[in-house]
C-alpha cells in the first residue's frame, strides 16, 4: 500500500498531470506536494483547494440521500447508524471537478480511519489530460493510500 509520496508520484504519471497535492481540507495544510502549482504558490493552492473541498463536503444538497434523512434507521446521525460526516467516517462526496479554459482540477476525497478530512488535488492540463481516466485512477489511489 503506497504512502503519500508514492501516491503523488503515481498521480503525476497520469497524462497531462501538472501538479498534485494531498491536502487536509479542514486546515488547508498540504501534507504532500509534487509538480507545479497553480499560480506558482503551493501553500495558497492547498488552502484554496481545502476551501472548495470543505464547502462541497458541508453542503447537504450534495450528500447521498441517506445523509439527508437521519430519521431513517441506520442512516448517519440516526441511532445505530454510522457517524455523520462531521464526526468521522467517509466524506459524503467522492470527488469535485473544476474546469477552466486550459485545465482541470480534480479533488478526490480520501476515506481514512480517522476523520476523513483529506483530499487528493490533481491539476491536469486540459489539452493533454483525460479527465475520466484521472478520476478513475485517483479513486483507486485514494483507496490504496495509507496515512500514518
């Protein structure tokens, strides 16, 4: 099972990858960075990615239906159900994709054994990258990633 460095290097092998980071989206701290960064500032890119991830994860409109109805037995927040997103467990969103004229930004939420407040941020050149492939591979990487 790969650690942070191996995971980020694997992300950089994707066609069109310009940069990748593992970000704690509650604090904005970059846990690992490789390649270029939008605006040539890794710290600012990590903070901005964290803000987007946090905003998306906290919105109930984007949550799976089970998260929207805590009165359903076994639903998060219900008695006997898994923990709610703010109390640990898996994040309610798999990934977030932002596109602009020349690139894609893919934020893949990483399930962890602690509070699941980590996401992979991949910066992908639009002309060279394959968004579908990147999304699939980031999902595979997030599943295998070992955080210690």
